């Protein structure tokens, strides 16, 4: 097929600056992709490329254009895993959801299935790889549609469960909970919060560096004497968060993404001094707010229900922005279930290219079977 004669063109760019080279074109595509989560925004991914991109330059962006307009794009890191060349998504370690972008707006362009077919052709034609491996793929993702159009072998593996709350104030959500005892407990927690007078404020983007330092110090104290994600304590993670917060747009701007850091404080009734007691990082997209990471003084737990306090503020912001969902992202800790969230099952999708890729799929199946068999033996 002569792509240019049909109006289709494909392109691939390599290097850590490949994503930024698309500039506002990526932003426009992000807005026109209904399945996009905040973790597919250029702000988030460009910061990841700056601080986490592999030194060997094996980062690339594949784009598909129709009549010159960017209608699909995917950002990959090409890695070597055992004997296979593997395409993994940019941002994988720090992103709770991974996907590619396709314009499904229907605004003067071909329909989404036709664009997805062209994206599949571009990926397989422009890149040399054996496996495409995406973890943390949400239901309704573009990648699930790519899988359905993929001519080679495919595999889907259950992934993490993320819990989701509706985009309404917590007070309103509490009244929809079926269990009377849970409703009563949460009402009491909310009344206690009102008495304590916990105040929240959003930190201006210009103050991001100092705010991130305060936040990570609280996060470190919160996890003292417990196992913590060591990456969260690194300098590059601090730089990544600071960059994302600094480069975020203000509400009402058209990019469709914002990261905010909320700080919570309490006033000492005797000294009248204000004490910074908690911080919460929220990632805001077009249809979802994500509760990314938080930190708090351990002593705060004796004064308020920290989980309820942070979730209340996050749900208030979600409702204020008229966004339909607050995702609590990875993790199914017991305290989250008190709020009667809805579980959302992510999956890992693996796609094979060529004979050696098919062998790689069988190898993954074999490793998974062996791992499950070993677990069953250990449980006996």
C-alpha cells in the first residue's frame, strides 16, 4: 500500500526529546482521545523522559498522520529482556495506567478502528522488536483495541486492582453506602474532622520545589519503620514530581492535564501556630482524578482519620472540576474499602511480532505456570 496516496503517513523519532518534538500536536491528540488517562499527557511523559529515559537512547515515538494531522501516537522504550527485544511504554514504573493515543473524536477524520489498523501497521513496519509488553492497562483502553487488531499472538494477564470513587463530595457519597454501620462511622469521622479544623490549600506551581521537599519528608516519616518504595526517596523522583507540578496548566486551560499538590495544616489552639501535617499529590485528567501519593505526620493518626481527610478533599476537588471519577490508583488497602469504592481490574497485555515473539509468549506462559505451581506447593 502506498500510504501517501491514501492520505496516511507514518513516522518514528528516537531519543529522549522525541515526545517534546511533537509539542502541541501530542497535547491535541491527548485531548481527542477519550480513553486517555492523566498518565498519557505530555507533561507527565516528558518529565519521565527527562529524568528516567535510558541512557542508550532506546526511546522512540511512533506517529500516524492522516492528511498531515496526527491521529495516533505511541511512546516506547526498547529494552532487552532475556533473549527478546521488548517494547515497553514510556513512564511504566511511575505511571499507574499505560496506553497509546488514538483520535476517536470523529471530527473530520477516519473512524477509530481504521486509525488503529494504521497504528498497528506503523508499529510493526517501523520498529524491530519481538514483544510489545504493557502492564497496568485499564478497561476501555486503546491498547485493548490494538490487541484486537493485532495479527500476531497476544496474551492478557490479570494485573492490579485499582479502586474508584464517583466524582461527588464525600458527604453525598456516604449517603449512598448500603451498610448502615459504615454510613454512621463515616458520618462520625466527618464530624470529627470538622471539629479539628484541618485546612487544605493547593500549592502554586512556582512553589513546587519546596512543596515537594516538604511532601517527601512527610512521606518518609509516614513510612518510618516500614517497607517503603525506595524510588520515592530518590533525587530523580523528586525532580520528576517537581517538573510535572511546575509545568502543569491552570484549571480551565485546554491541555486537559494538571498535577496539584495539596498541603494540609492544623492550628495549635494554645500557641496559634500553624503546623503542616499532610500533603497529597493529585493527577488530574479529562475524565479522572488520580490520588497519586501522599505523606503525613505519624502523630496525625491519633487526631483524625487521615484516609477520610485526604479522600474528602480529593473528592471535593473532583466534584468542583465536574470530573466523573476519583481513582485511588494502585493498591487495595483495607482502609480504602471503608468508602465502598468500585474495583477496576487492570491487565497486562503482551503482543508478539514474528516467530521469535511467539516463542516469547510461550516462555511467559511457561514462567507463569511454573510460578503458580511453586506457589501451590508452598501452600500445602
